[in-house]
């Protein structure tokens, strides 16, 4: 089941219109003012996908599986406006905000950890990063970057700033180790953490959505499975314009 909307140029067009990875370590998470030194292996090391999330309810960022031809209960829950769910002050379902939004997964070599890691960005956050990657596309085999976060909440921005030649000596040894290496598609697929319809049902039920009553979808209780664990998603603040397809 592929939930990705293309890589590199394909991802850019989409935005305009298992490897056993450690999910606790693979995501780059920065606080305001923090940065990492990174290498970008090729100009195509990012993928676009559509994601659902409702942080207030504990449903963390995860791909929309409708694009893979699967039944997506998160889509259905976001579109449901009946009387069986909690409503806001305007009489709309509080689950409406869980509509699918475009996001981008970037793969960087973390030169401080000497390993490939990913960054999960909103579309607006991704635009500037993609522009920088395009600008330096012909120099990626010799230029490293400082990947930095600035600001908090809706004021958060991320940037890639090229490291000057005099500073490259600090990371050159690790940088050179990655010559000729590639980011496998499987890494993006696993990092995206797509759930099955059954897993979505369990997460929605745990979050308080009446899955069985609304969809007639029976959810088996499993005390040993914590499908809403935070490590299965990257809860990043959403700041894109609230439209279904932007």
C-alpha cells in the first residue's frame, strides 16, 4: 500500500495541484533556535503525501490511505456531521478539522549523528526548503547545510543555510562517507507510518469517535496494543490554509 504522492519533481507537482527503522530516532525534531548540520544526497530526497491529524483528540499525523485505494475512516470521520459526535459552538463536528492536508517528508543525512533522518513538514514549511534544494541542486555533492528552526507555533519556519567552505572541515569527514549513497523509497514508506483501516478504527475509538455507531465498524478490544502511541506520529502544528485541496 503506497500512500506517497511522488518523489522530488513528482512531489512538487502534487503539492502544486519496511526497513526496521527506529521511529523514536529517525524524525528530526527541533525546538525554536535549534539546528542540525545535514547533507542532502540528491535533489529528489523528499516525498509528498496527504495526512490526517487531530492533536487535541490524540490522533497523530498519519497518511490518508484513500490515495492508496483503501477505505480511510479518518476521511469519513472528518466529513461526518451527524448528531452522534461532539459539536463546536457553530454546530459543526469537532472532527471536521481532521480533513486531509498535504505534507512533505524530507530525508537528510544528519552529519552530527552520521545517519539518515527525516523531517515531516507542512506544505508551507516545505516550500522554502524545496526552493533551497533546487537552488543548490548542482552543488549537493560538495555543500552541507545548517537545518534550523525559527519561531514557535504558527510562526515556526525552517531553513537550510549552506555551510561556508571554511566551516566544512568540521563535518567533511562524515560528509564524505556518504558519497554515492541513496535514500531508499522504503525508508519514506515506513517513516510515513500508514495505518490500516482496522488500525484507524482502533485509534478513532480510543480518541472518542463513535466508530461502531457511525460506521457500523466493529472494533475488537486489544489491551496489549497501543495504536495511538505518540511515537507513531509527528505532532507538528498545522498552519496551512484550511481548505481541502491547497
